[in-house]
C-alpha cells in the first residue's frame, strides 16, 4: 500500500505556492482575505468572479473547480457556510468534500488552506487528524483477489496551510496521528475483506508473525490447539471442532512503554467464517460472515497505528481465531464444555460462537495483568437492531473506562454508545445443566452476550465493543476498518499524547 504523505506549512503567499490543486474553503458572505485574496489575484480574479456571478456562494457543501493561476494548477473552492455555524461536524463534512473532489481530479498533490476556516483552536488539530485519516482511508482499494484491480489514485502528497496560531509541530503531530490511524483502518479493511478461503485462522497467524518480524518492539506468539487443550480452553476449541481449519490464539505484544508497565490489552473476535455451525445460518447474506473476524482485523489495525506512532505504552493484541462450521465433529446444541476459567457452558446455539472463543481469550489475557482490556467483536445481530451502523455497542464494568472509550470515539468520530450491563440481565443465561448457557432469552441479545463475557472479566477493567453494525457496509459490500479510529485515539490518549 503506497501512502499519501502529509505535512503542515505556514504559507506566506498563496499566489506563489506551487501545488497541483489548491483547496480553498470559503465562508459565505465573508469576502476574500489572506490566502484567498492572494490566490484570487494569482488567478486573475477568477474566485471573485465566481462569487460575483453567483456560480459559487460558499454555501456549506458547495464546491467549484477553477483553472489555476500563480503556483496553483487548479483551485478547488469549497463552501463552508456561515462562519459562526462552523463547528467540528461542519469541518468533517468539509474534509469529506475536499477528499471526494480532490480525488476526482488527476492531481498528485494538494494544498489545503485550512487557515481560511473559522474553527475554535482546540478543534483544528482534531480536524487535521480527521483529514489525514480520511484521505488515507479513501485511498484504500481491494486488490488481493481481483485480476484487474481498479487503478490506484494519483494523490501522493497533501500539504496543509495552517494559521499562525497553530504551532507547526502540533499540526504535524495531528497529521501523523491521522495518517497512522488511516493506515490502521486500511490494514483492518484489507484483512476483513479477504474471503474466508484465504483468510483462515492460519492466515491470520502468519500475518501476525509478519507484523512481528517487521518491528523489533513487537513479539508474536501463536498458540496451537494442542497448547489450548493443555490450558483447558474447552470453550474456544468447541468452536473449531467442526472445521478442518485448526483454531489459533494469536498474541502480539508491543513493548513501547517501560518494562513491567501494565499493558492495555485488545482482544479481537477472529471467526474467519461463521456458518453458524450445527445451528446453521440461513443462506441469505451468509457470505458476509467472512467479516466475522472484523474485531481481530481492528486489533491488527490499531496495533499497526500504535507501532507507527511509537506510543510509549505497552499493548497486547490477542486474536481468537477459528472457523465455525458444521460437520460430524462439530459441537451440537446441548453440548456442555468447560472453559479455561473452570466455568461450564451449555451450548444451546452453536451460532453464538463469538462469546465462546472470547471467554477463553479473556481468561488467558489475565496473565498480562492488564491496565485495561477491551474486546472487539462482531458479536450480535441484535446490536444492529439496537444501534444500526452509526454506533458500536459499548459495555464496560468500570465507568471510567467506558467514559474514556466514549470520549475517544467522539474525538475520532468513530462513535460508540453505552448499553447497560445490569445484573437483572444476567439471569437469562441460567442453565439447568451447566454454570451458564451461551444464549439468553429472545430480548436484549446484545446485552446478554455482553453479560456472558462479563463473567470472565470480573477482576479487571474490561470493556466490550460490539461492532456487528459498524465493521462492514452491505452496499457496496466492504469492511469499514472500524473501530480502528476509536481504538487508536484511545491508545493515544493512554499514552498522554492527546492533541
Ligand atoms: N457473527 C454473528 C453476529 C452477526 C450477525 C454479526 C449478523 C453481524 C451480522 C454471531 O456469531 C451470531 O451469529 N450471533 C447470533 C447470536 C444468537 C444465536 C444468540 C445472532 O446475533 O443471531
Ligand atoms: Mn454466529
Ligand atoms: Zn459470529
């Protein structure tokens, strides 16, 4: 994947600054000043003409591509609406528009005059991080299994003209953070988009080893089924029992912090295909169950971003990888298994397999004495019913951790919404034949799934992100790379590097 390079500059004279595409945001009714006036003069008054003729009125969402002048080959005018209504959300929309319109040109570089917008000073770095992340994520294309992939975009470099009020160092840091997050998003998309016959548990294990080889602060360990059996992971192994693909428990340790400092642990659901097992799913859209390792993909993506940013913290990424298939050796409804924790589970539905692999991975994670542990999983269809695709479902057994994750999601605009983990819901997991059943009643399926997981995390700061609705889009089909944005921001915050 070739990357777009980002940098921040203060531009003395926009008229002479060279670029293939000058991106000029303008507020409605504000006239032309500073860089805008310089560009206008350089292009022979083309901008003021467009305003006078009414071809462009700087309404929010409006855009106009003009021939360039001076050092700029093209000038892209972007409407920002009224200055006093321009907030973070409006700035994000502006970035989205800029990305869409710049990518529609053949420009290999762009110069974005973000210094023209009226934003509160604390919103500017956040906007720069968003711009870099979304530019990077927009450049993603899937190539792995198509013989003639669509051509790569032309854009190689984005320079941002920042106002004097923002130190260049800070602007550069925001761009670097966004770029790393965007790359992480693309890493996650690439893994999640792969078909189930390519991206098997073994494939994920090999990718992890590759990731470890490329980074001296990363060490990787893969636990095979034999080792998992010795550890007593009867729950995880019950999921791979029906498949020819052996399960893998993948551990990626990043040591960016002090030795012995407690790590932040990310645990990803890595079901490389979820047929439902003996509780077979209906046929419609079953292909989308190749995305059932989206949580695992986000662990890879967030780790890639953390490593790139050299975050001074310790992180452990754990991926519980398995394929859920029906066969003569598959687990059956009614089977009882013993998890690594010693708790027994009656498997009433083999399609509720995510929690079965996660509970053993969560028990295993205790050995790292985590400062926090977050699992990420395409866990329940019920989460899509509750929240749709805009928010990931969030559960936590500590309010502080929940608030940190909600804040990270807001900051990165990769949002989550908290749902309750009240005791009242726990009773639906009662079983006559084991310590618990793996499914609850008909209601609140996303909550009862989280309740199941919570029983394996009582001793530490734990949160669970249900990304069933946010991890991929149905039309056009494709992984979104979420919640890598949220996770990266969370890790950046833990490292004390907040923008
Ligand atoms: N991977 C699915 C959840 C899922 C379904 C995510 C559809 C995205 C779209 C999970 O393993 C599953 O099958 N969950 C069941 C649980 C039920 C059997 C209690 C579900 O949601 O139907
Ligand atoms: Mn399932
Ligand atoms: Zn699943």
